[in-house]
C-alpha cells in the first residue's frame, strides 16, 4: 500500500506537543492592530490547543505521519 500524503497546508499550521495535543497559531494578529486592545493582542500571541474532538481528524486525514 502506498504512503499517505501529508496535507502541506495543514503541516504549516499545526504541530504536535509531546503529549499528543495539537497546537496552532491563533488568528487575528496580522493587520488592523490599532483598534484591538493590548490585552487581546497579548492573549493572541500564545499558541492555541485544538479541541479534543477535532484531534482525530487532524491526525488521521491531514497529518498521518505527524
């Protein structure tokens, strides 16, 4: 059986932690930053953790060897 292909767009957006959780960079921190509060921008800096119900989809279909 041939190898499965990794979805390269997903590989650039998601990464795995050591315990198997999926990390991603939060959105809304690219432009039009003047109207956003400092607190909001500060909280957007940290990586987000994907909800547990979405992890199997990312693991099986998008990043099979991740």
